[in-house]
C-alpha cells in the first residue's frame, strides 16, 4: 500500500466517499475566505481529507489573542507577527504536501473577489464580516458556485449550505447586514474554542458531501448551536427563496459593483485599530517606502509587509496599500496618518 492509499485508507472505507469519492476530492478546487478560527479549522479538515487545491486568503496577521481558538497557529507565529495566510500555508504544507495551498495576504473586496473566487468548485466562509459574506454571495450566485456559511461567537454558532438556483441565497435569509453595534463579536462577547470546532465540523462535512457529489444528504436547514446551554435548533429554509431577492432573484450584484468605490476606512472591533483600504488598485514598492519612512520613524521589514512606528502609533502596511493604523480608534487621525506617510 503506497503512502496515498495509507493516508486516505479510512476515508476509502467510508461508503459515502470510497476511492471514487477520494479521486473527486483530489480533483476539486476550493476557496476559504478568512484564516481566523473557522478558516483554520476548515483548512485543516480540507487539506487532511485530500482536497487537491485549497486557496486561502486573510487580511490579518497572527496575534497572541488568536492562539486560544485559531488552531493552526503557535507562539512562534504570533511572536513573528506572520500574516495568517502565510503561517497557515506553512502548517498546511507540512500536514499534506500533495495538496496545493494557494495563499493570499489580502482583504477580499469588490476589486479582487471575482478573481479569487470565480474559478473554484466551492467556497467556505471563515470570515467574521457580514459585508464580506454578501460579497461572497454575489460571486457565488453570479458564477453558480455553492458556498457554506458559518459563524460563531461566545458559545453560539450557525451554519447553512447555499447552492445557487436550488436554495435561498444569503441575501434571501438576511436581506440587510445588521447595524454596527447591534450584534455581538468575539471582541465584545468572547468565544470558546469548542464552538468553532462544532461549526467547522458541520461546514466541512457539507463540503465533503458537495465535493463527492452526495446531494441526497445535504442539509436544507439553517442550523443553530448553543453549546454552553445545550441548545440546538434547525430551521428548514428549503422553500425560503425570495423571488424578489436583489441577488438571486434579479441578479443585481450590488456588492461586486458598489456605488461608492472610494477609499474604505473601518474600525476593527476591540482592536484600537483602523483599517484603510485604497479605493484604486495599488501596488506599493515596500523596500522603497521603507527607505523613506526610516527617516522619520522605526521600520520593520518582512517579505509580506512593513511595520512603521511613529509617535504612539504603529502602521502595518501591505503591498496592496492596505494599512492598519494601530493605537487609535479615531477615523480622522488614522486617515491623516495614512495620507501623511503612505499617500493621498
């Protein structure tokens, strides 16, 4: 028995996968949006199960507060402040070298969503951001790609499998994103690691069903879990498609083609950090920028980003121009620092 046979022998024995299903997994391409808690758990399952091509993307870098639940990372990653996509790729390559892991250190936006998501068989949701989910939903519906929604906070979780033209889309179920401050986040309500694994397990199992072609056993329910208080519920939404839905009903992809394409400035909840994303396509020469910034502050260079310390602030600058301004929750202060040191 060769290494591949041995590696997947237990899945070969599982009647709903078997050797034929294993070959389908090998020939499958998936994308995972977000390499935080859910994303790392999903990537771990997909790579270990033998999915042949796994594209991962994340805008952030590893911090010590991630280690409690983001199970691909370790203290070394946090100490180095590695981008999550890069740290995850290193771990995943060590787990299964036969799988192609395509890592992108980026924020998913209307500018790159179609490029990153339109050529895969399945999209998995590992993000914690409603706007990004609507963006994923737009791409999925436009290109007919299934995707699996998942979310977790505190000890609660939720998941739902979305298949364009067959099930309600995300916007059918959630016509509008909740207003800022009206929902709990991991930074305001905390989160325990086990709920991440429960949600990811359901997402990953649905993913395997889709990739091997077992549509018969796909879930048609919006599943809700509350681990600490031992609650579980399902809402059957099979017939909840809204014929008047802007996305799947009228095929208006508002998040792929937003009216406002200017610079995007958002506060990252609980982080005392402002993220600034340029409105136009940008490609920075980080080495050249580092030489300039060294004249006014301390600069740390890595192959993936720059860290620039000035006054009481830290600016983390990525090659696409996206910048995290740490040390303030004031949007105006952050925009002024960005304009002063990065550009208008």
